[in-house]
């Protein structure tokens, strides 16, 4: 049986609401993703690794703070 994790668009909603600092939201998202990958011992495909790298790279963008 495969477990599925749902983000429920909470990070997207926070970003759209613009009430929390973007780097903080992205940092929390990165930690949540890393926790799931590590806890479940997931082996990501090359394309999944590339997408994950793109997503985590967003945290390195400076948003004028």
C-alpha cells in the first residue's frame, strides 16, 4: 500500500496571502519535504530529484528582505 502525503495547498495559500515572509514559508516547505523523503526512505527518480532541486532552489532567491 502506497502512502500519499497531501500539502493541501497550504504553502501556496500562505504565499498568496502575503502575510508571512516568503523565505520562511519556503524553508518550512523544504523541511517538510525532506522529512517525508527521509522518514519514508524514498528513492527519487532522476526527474523527481531535478524537480525537487528546482523547488528547493527557490529558497535561495532573495526577495528584497
